[in-house]
């Protein structure tokens, strides 16, 4: 693959936004976008976890799974790496930065089940990225996810909920807004080919 | 005990070993079956790409050739070893004379790599048929490249149009909408809503045919 | 609760998609064709039932700190088992399911049910809950894909229903339409089923 890591980074944010183009990471996105502050907190955590796990999983795949011929276990191994890292991160934060833990704490378990993180690891293997490309892709995807959730949180803050029909409040209107954003991002497609 | 330091780690390890064990056993016992099936599918695809040509030369019909797999495959298809080509190659023979070649080609799609088999005439210039081995495109959109109408566009097509060229031996092509009718040989119909995937198929064909033709044009097989 | 109540609650009253807003990712990706939705749904039902069952069995021994990892591992293992089984015995179906295997593992529904039900209830109940949640999920997917396939391709389960006079709505083929359809579905259900009032 001869796309520079730099280009990949920007593509992951805009033209192949992990959430608005690939539709991964929706669950926590929908529930946490109520408050701008929480969205920012979760999004930042996601960027960190995504970048590190992309790097970790790349190393594990190429130096452990492939040489030993146990590629079929890749799903399990990736998920374990992600879950273990998040668990480890939670312990670290709880011990050394308790204030941060209280603001961020509840979001960390949410990250483990964020399909975006698993998806990024899968994609980088399928698309055969090298290490630098994988890290750039992970970081970019994280920022793209943060961008999407910030946009939704910002819109929801400004949204006059009274004007929304009752049945649509909350999840319904969020989905419609996201759909419109996704349509907007379709306009980015083709600018940069990251495959 | 549950809250001690070591118990969680030991517990995790036990669970991992149990499930990894189950998976390994399942995987190893089903591998032979899976591989046999995959080989059968692959060989049938190869046979399919040369069946039309075989039917021309022998007195059988395409259908009977396909139906008499594996005998027809063993009689008519041989794998070739072409060092340096870096692709699997096959030839279709009728009584010792080669009537067509078949190459495994690959390229990047939208979601992942795609692999295909392309059969060519003996001078490597005409595409006889194209079959997809694997692709990871969006089901219902990009994956529609496996539909017959799309693949049929490449059948019996003179692909190497500029054999002397240094840059690109294939012709130039443009994609038109699926609902339109091509006005000339340079127009191909794309899959609606799958522009990138359709482009990827064409790019794969052009890149691969360039590589194959340039490598083989002066060699005798 | 009786088994029937558990099933109905998991499938309808506490439906994973419209009530708990889980499992959205796959609901958007696979609903372009009804056949894809059905296959994905079946895969989810199997994995959910088996995973819930297993997680419930070991629930008293699972330490708190590794709870999520254990659940994730078990879920992933069953999904792969289902995939290997299909590859060996029903290769045609497996070819269709292929790309979706990864999606099932991270489907929040599985983790959600494991946390909410399986870790606190007995194995048999948990299995019924798993089947119920899976069935509810599949039904929602089928409804959305019905509209997307009908208006986007003019067919139902691959059988052409509309004649040549129909122009396909391209938007139905693209994923954003799933957002809108899902929102409309939630709207209708909130208004009529739960009778949400001001």
C-alpha cells in the first residue's frame, strides 16, 4: 500500500470517517451525545485507545498470529487486547489521576464495546497497512469519531427539543441528524482513495 | 478469593485456554472439509472460464463440461509454473494442444483485496472470461460485480489493443450508468451506487493484463 | 418470570434496537437486502443464546475486574464457532455471512444482554433471553430491509416485485437511508406501542 500515513490520517477523519462513512461506534455515540462535555471526554479517550490498540494489534498480528499460523484466532486476540488495554487504562487512571477517573471513569468500559475500535483493527489487517499507516489510521479514525460526536452533541444542545415530536425525541432525532450528516460526508468520498 | 490479585488472571487464562482449545479443535477437524470445498470451488471457476472455448473445440456443450467435473478438469486443465510471473497460471488443453490460458489476478477493492480468474486467448490479447474468486465489497452494492451482466461485459473482448505500447497495452475505457446502453466498445456499464468498486475491477484487469502480457509476450510456454 | 415472559420482554418490550438503542451499527450496514438481514439475524440469535448460556454458568466465579473481558472472549468464541461450523457444513450460507462475522462480535446487543441479564440469572433463562433479544433484533432488521430493498431494488428477498416501470431510489441503497428509516420506526413505536405522551 503506497499511501502516505499522513494522507491516510486525513482520509480517516473525513472521507472514510469511521462513524459517518463506515457506521461503526454508533451505540456510545448516540447515548453520550447529550452533553458536549461528556462527548469531548469520551471522544478523547477513544482517540487514545484507538491509536494504541491499532499499534498493539498490528504488532500482535504480524509477530504472533502470522508466524504461529493461528490467524483464525485474530478476532478473539484483538478483542482481548482491546479489553485488556482498556481495563489496564482504567486501573491506571483510578490509581494515579482520581479526579480524571471520576469525570472519565464510566466511559472507559463503554469504549471496550465500541465497534469502531475493533473495526479499525480489522480494517488495517484487511487493507494490509504497515505499522505507521496503522497508527495514523487509528489516530485519524479516533479524531473522526470525536468530530462526529462533537457535531451531534453541539447540534443537540442547540436543538429546541420542544419542537421535536415526542416520539422522536432522543434517539429518533439523533438518528435523523446523523443521517443528514452522513449524507453530507458522502460528498467527501472520492477525494482521497485510501485503498 | 475472587478479589485476590492472582485469581482473575488465573481465571482469565483458564477461560482463554478452554475456548481457544475448543476453537482449535473445531478448526483443525473442519479444515480438510473446508479446504476440499475451496479447492473444488476454485477449480470449477477455472473450468468455467475456459468452458466456452473448450466447447468450441471439442464436441461437448459447455454444460456437459461443467457437469462432468472433476473428470473434465483433470482432462483439460493443467497448472503451469511460470517463475517470475508471481501469479498462478493454468492452461486449457484439448489432446495436447493449448487452446486457452487462465491466470489468477488480484487488485484492491473498496473494502479489501479482490481476486479473480481471467482466461485469455493463446496470444494473451483477448479476454475470454472473467470470474471472481473473492471480494469484500458491500453486499448489495459493490458485491454486484459478481452478477453475470457485469462480468459478461469482459467476455470475448480484445483487451490488449496496443501491444507495442510501453505504458499501457490495454485500451481506454469509460464507465456509463447501468441503465444506459453502450454506444461503442470503449464503454462499460458500472454497478449503480458502486463506482469505486466498478473502477477497481477495471483497474485490476488493466494493471494485471499489462503485467501478464508484458511478461509473457516474448516467452514461449 | 416464565420463559415466555422472558422471551417476549427481550424481543419486544425491551427490544434491543428500538428500546435500548443497541446494535445500531449492524442494523445500518446489513439492511440493504432482506436476505442479508435474515442471515445476520440468525447468526446473532445463535451467538446470543449460546453466549448468554455460558456466561450465566460461570457468573458466580467471574471476578469483577475481568468481567467484561471474559464476556467479550466468550461472545467472540461462539461467533467464530458458528462461522467455522457454517464454513464446513453450509459453505454457501457461510459465504454470505462471511463479512458480517466481525460485526456480530462487536454488536453491542451481545455485551448488553450479558451484562443486563446473563450475569444475574440462571443459564436456561439467560438462553431464552438471548433468543428473544436475537429474534427482536432480527425482526427490526427485516422491517427496515424490507423497505430498503423494495424501494432501492424493487425486490423482496431477491424476487423482483416491481416491474420495469419502477426507478430505484438510490438513497435506499446507501446507508444513510437506514438512519432515517430506523428513526421513523422508533417514532412510530414510541407513539403507539409505548404511548409516549407529553
